[in-house]
C-alpha cells in the first residue's frame, strides 16, 4: 500500500502547485472554469488546497498503515 500512499502525496503536491502557479492551460479548463463561476477565484483556490490536504492525509495514512 505504500506505493499508493506515495502517489497520493505526489498528487497532493501537484494540486498545490497548480493552485499556486495557475498554469493557463489547466486554469482555463472547462471544469475549473465552472468551479470559478460557482466558488469564485479564491474559493476555487481554497477547494484545491482542501483537496490536496485530503490526499496528503490519505497518503500519510496509507504509508503508515
């Protein structure tokens, strides 16, 4: 299960990078545009951070198990 934990942590890091850097191609995808429309720009960033935190906790839990 540790490989899944490592992948979850890497995914969490990628989500944080996307939220901080906001690459044009990714940040202008239809799904994220919908999030920005519903939650606003700041709300979408917070959603990304919470999503990353969930996967970070999941990854640590899977590694520690």
